[in-house]
């Protein structure tokens, strides 16, 4: 959540409050809309950050698994080579 979004939410709340006090329905509704827009931006930023973190974790896990598979395949290949070399003896 950015400071700008928090400021926009606050501005919207102030505008909504002034609209209520003064009876200016248009200002009241605009303030509520500004608050909602700022909140939506905040939620979108949080979701983006969470998705990026999840992608980073998934990438790291995929690299780990790939490394494990490589190790297993290399071990298997070494075992097959050893068997073939014993047959030559």
C-alpha cells in the first residue's frame, strides 16, 4: 500500500464528510468514490505483490526440483556405466 493511496483515501473521506455536513450530495458521493478508487488501487498493489512473491517461491522450488532430478539422473547414469564396465571385465 502506497502513501499516495492512503492520502487519496483520506482526501476522499474529508470530501465525503464535508459533503455530508454541507448537504452537498455530489461532493459526498465523489468523496466516497475517491475513497473506493484509492482502496481498490491499494488492494490491487497488495495482490500484485503477493503474486510476485508466490512466483518467486515457485521459481525457486522449480529450480530446486530440477537440481534434484539432475542429481538423480547423473547417479543413475553413473550406476549404468559401472554395470557396463563390470561386464567388460
